[in-house]
C-alpha cells in the first residue's frame, strides 16, 4: 500500500477538523505512526475501506 497516499489522506482528514489552522496539530513522527497503524489495519481487514480506516484512526487520535 502506498504510504504517501495514506499520509495525504490523513492530512486531508485533519483539514476537516482543523480547517482554519495552517499546520497539522501533530508531529511528523505522529503522522508516520498513524500511517503505519492504517497500513496494519488494512492488512488485518482487507475488506475495510481505506477512507473509513483513515477517518476512524484520525478520529481515535483526536479523541484519545
């Protein structure tokens, strides 16, 4: 799975929550960790939609 695509999707998802902020409320290490989590989720659940996996993971990051 393309990690660059996942990172771009994560950034777009954060824009939904932080539309007025110019930068992401996370470090690049956190961004890489989220991407790895999403890749692992997709490997464990191949039928899960990538968009759904990204949104769920970002939501958990923000609320947890």
